[in-house]
C-alpha cells in the first residue's frame, strides 16, 4: 500500500475518533450520556462529607444528596418538612415537637428513630466535633454551654418516644424550622460512627438516610453516589447514580460540559458567560444564592487590631469595578454582611457606597499615615486566596487598589482545603473567604462576627455589638427584630470586622438532557428531583 494511502487511512481514523468530541464542542445541545446517571461538576474537593463538619458549597450539595433532616428544601427552594411528618409549637414559642415519618431507615436497613436525632444534635454541639455551624443552634437550651464543654445530656433536645423529638429553646425563634433546614442538623448514624470513628465517611462504610448513598470517592477525581433503596421516598427518585467531579479548575468543567462529559456545572468563570449564553441558549442559569464573598482580617494581632487600618483597606476597594470588570455584572457590590435576598430583611445603606473612589482613597492614605504607615514604613502583609481563576483575578485587582493607598500586600495562592485550614487555625493576615447561608435568616451572617461564635474566624469581638444583636433576637415582633438587626449591622460595619466585596450569585450550566431543574434561590437542586435523558 502506498504511503499516501496509509496516511489517508490514519487521518480518516483520527477523524472518526475526534468527531464525537468536535460535535460536543461545536455548540448547541450538550452531548450524550447514560439515562439514569447524572454527572455534576463541583468547584472544589470537599474537605469532608461529615455533615456536621463539612464546609463549602460543593460539600453542601453532595451532603444534601446523602442526608435529610427534620426539615429540607423542596424543588423550588422552600423550607418544608423532611423526615418529620408534622410539628407543633407551644404558645410561648419555646417548645417545638417533631413527629418522624413511620418506618425510617438508614441506608444499611437499620431503623432510624428519635434517639438517633437526639444523639446527632448532641454530637453536633460537642466542642470536639468542631462544627462550624454550632452557633446557629445556640437558641436551644444549654446549647452554648454544651458547645463549651457542659455535659451533652443537658442539651434541650430529647426523645419523647421512638418517633417524637422535642426541642426546648431559651428564646423565641420563629424561624427555627429554617434553622433545621441546614446540612449540619441532619441525623448521622451513631451505630457506625461509634464503631468506625473518623473513618465512618469512607465509601463502603458510610451509612446515610438521604436519597443516595456513597459508593466511591477518588480524591480530586470523582465521588459516586447510588440510589438508596431504603430512602423513605425512594419510589420518587428517578436517578440510579450521581457522579460528582470536583476540581478547582472551573474552566476544565466547562470544557467537559462542552464535550458532553458533564451534565451540570456548579460554577464557571464569569468571563465565559457571554460565550456560553450564546452557544448554549437556555442552558446557562444564574440566581442569587445567599452568599457573601469577603476578605477576612486577622484582628487578633497588629496591624488589623487597629480600626484605622481595617477602615483604610475596606474603603479603598472599588467594588463596582470588581463586579463589572471581573464578574461581568452578575453579582452585587457588598458594603455590609447580609445579602439583600435574605427574606424579610431590609438592610440600611452604607454611607460609604455613594462616596467617590478618589475621596475614599484619599481618606485611606490619611488613615494609614495616622496609624504609622507611609513610604518609609509601608503596610506589608500577606493576602491568601484560592486558586480559582476568578479569585486570582480579584486578588490581583484588590492588591493594586491597596497599593494605590500605600499598602504592600504579598499574594499567596492555596487550594480550598489550605484556605479553610489556615482560616480555622488563625494562620493568616488577610484571607479570601466566602459564606453561604445554611438557612434563610440574617443570624447566620451575624455569627461571622459575634464573640465566641465558631464561625467567627477573624477574632473580632465587640460586646456592644453582641448586646445589640442579642436584643434584636429577643424582640417578640419579627418586624422589630429585623429593624433592630439592620441598626446593629450599621453600627457593626463602622468597625469593619471584615471586608465585604460582593454578594454572590450562582452561575450554573445545566444540559438540555437534565429534566426537573428549577432556578430556585440558592442555585442548587437536589438530585432526587432530577432525571436525565439518554444522549
């Protein structure tokens, strides 16, 4: 056979092999896959799938597939009952009783009862558990004390019988059902945890009570879930398997989506939004998701124990420029803690938001000079950020804004696990952080700055702010509570305990073959509501 014929044969073979990839990347409908198998891309490797210590939006999405608490979210994102079939509240609002659905089981077939729920809440509040969301439950009687070492049996949660759980609160919390809608409050399997210890979340060991169970976890590669036949509503679950692909490189997830290898992408670089909307009409989704992107300053030590330094860095940032140039306008500049999409909350406008940038920069230079910094002694510190391209671009832009007023930030990149470990250990000067509300109420954001809160990682403490927030939470009228919280937030932000940058929005890619997706607040739809068509 002539050489040219052989060469043509090789080229023909290559074309045959490349055609599926070319078709998947050429635009239009996302490529094919197996019916009953949903492939979801997530923005990072979850540090843990233990619901009581898991952090990050990626972990939250997976935990939501594996577990279900007394309350949960429906397809539209509304708070509804989960494994509870009913509840009642005492006239004074201090006692909440939940009746469990009959016949509940763990994924290994072991019965699940009220005692499991009680044990799980006690474990959640133990200081050795290290649950970041423990402060969200301090309204439960003795919760704060248990979280600081008191006997767990003193926690105001008890089983009245095999199917009835009673909570006793220290104050009225009209939104308590929303609090129970967080991943940290799901039941966890005592019979497995006491036997396996920290290994209980390994594939083949983990037992859960949600629509799916864990069968495989290859770090930084894939996490595989299979349908849980013992889920109380298993007949309504149409998927047989969900495969998660975790990575910090969101651009690679977009490439896999275009090649038909991934059906849902949790996030994508904002600079690709216009192209994706044009190429995949109807498959690009964006909704608010109760999130705050901010820089946390270590107020435990100089220079950030000085309000002048904190204020200088906070007011020197051009938030509108960040949102327009880097985020392409799909987020809201943040001057406060609480996002505008939190229900029933109307925050007071920041007095800084309307000031010209040049005026704020001038004041920032004056503040740093008053604090002892200048050309002979520049304000030098490290700014840590995660390796996602979006975070890198923001860090570079903010560093330039800070340099313009006389600071010298040194940029340090790390993966998501490194960022969270450094933040929790207090090993940082300034660090990129993000907070997504585990439930729909301002209190979860105030926990980021309240004294003694496990989610307050900056070390900030102000007894006057603590008093004002406590007084707001004690208000009997929900409208009065929201008004008092807004006033407390105004006073809080004059102290700049953290540096808010923007309120996040959820950017999603959802292939046409995925059925049942709804653009609900929060941006995630539990896999139990979804199905997929064969490609």
